[in-house]
C-alpha cells in the first residue's frame, strides 16, 4: 500500500458568507510548516451498572461531541497571509490607488471575527488526502521572530465540521515574499527605540465552542471573555529605561515594522501598552539580557491592536 508523506502539504482558504457553509471561492493558497488540524469524535462510556460477564469491563459507549480544529503553523508573508490576519483580527480596509496599497487589519466594531473554509492538503502519497474544514474561526494567533530565523505565525482554529477526505488539490501559490529576521526594525516604546533579539506577539480572541443538546457539532463560537493582545520580547541590557517604565506603569504604543527590498512592509502596533513582566537577571559573564511582556489596551478612540501591511495587492485578502 502507498504511504502518506507530509511533503507538498498546504492549505487553501476562502471567506464564508454564512458560518459553516463552504466558501463560494477558495482562491488563497498558503504553504505551511505544520498542521495539527483534524476532526475528532469523542466517545464516552455508558454509565449504567450492567456488565457483560464477570470481567468488570464496560458494556457500551456513545458518541459525544464532534470536535474539529487545531493549529496551523506557516511562514508569514507580505502578500498572501491577509485573509488569515483578517480572520484573526476581525476587519480589513484598503487604501491607495496602486502600485502600492495599504491594508489595515483592525478589530470589528462588534468584536466578532469572520469565518473561513480551509482545505488542508495532507501531503502526497494516497488518493484521498484533501480535507475541507467549515466554520473555521481563529481563536488565537501567535507571530514570532528570532535573530537568524524566519518570521512565522501559528493560528489556533476552532472549526464546526469537515467534509470527508477526498481527491487531492493542486496548489496555486501567490508571489508574496516571506518575512525574515533581518527585515525587522527596532521596537519603539515611550519615545525610545530598542533592537530586539526575539519577539512573540499573541492575540487571544477568547473564543469558545457552544455545545448544546440536539447536535454533536458546535454552534458558531463567540467571545467568552476580554480579549488579550501581548508582546513578549528579549533585548540586550543597555539602560534602565524599560525597568523604570515597568515600575512607573508607563503606557505607550509599541510599534515595530518589517520591510523588504520591494517596499513591502508589515507594521504591528499595540496601543496603550504597559509592561507586566520584567526580568534582567545577572547570570553570565557576558552581555546581560532583559525580557518583558507588553499588554495592550483599547481607549475611547482606538482598539488595542492594528496590523498594517503595505504591498502591491489591491485586496487585503488576496493570494
């Protein structure tokens, strides 16, 4: 029998008009690093006291919840990751008349996030290697970068259901370029700039499944708590400015940008940020480091997070 190989795996995306109904067009293809994204059927033991024979083993089970979802890790692109960013943040607007366009990804007015249909091509080797997941909502996104590495993103996704695995898809990737560590600017906070050794940006939408009687599948997930946006960074120890900001409760926007040689850019802004954790332990003969976590807050004018991408695409969700 043929073996299944992970090589050639990718995802194909489309925005749903109605939650849980397959998107009319699935025209965005993304390469992936990994995907723990699948359908699972919970099975529970029946609780009655009757047993079969004298062995003391269970006698019967039933199907509980049907859970779909998981995480998808992929390289972050200047062009081609916009549909996932919109699904994570909530809304997207585009300005510009070409050849350069500016796309703003900001929370929607009511705090909801759109749903996607996501087809996972599970590599190569066997015939039925495509699985289409419906009603996909981004529960959280993590964007990270370390000196010497690619900039990557991990999307945790809650899905309602998936179709039966079927014939393989053919990829049609866009021409968008990846983001790399050497394209990252310094981080600005409180009027000062700092060179980062690593960063980890996290947006948690606090989505929860809604399981009810009469269905094994979830209803459309909703926000269950206050959303969180954080940025954890590691910097070299150069001064005490950030320690003082931490102690004094200073609030300021945190901003950093990735820019490539084509003029494409990705700017991440966390507004009204303050430092919740700070550590500059002395534990080496060499240069000291400091690590800290910034937490963003909304105000009467702006929400806590904005991602701005500048590229040559007229659509914020294009391939």
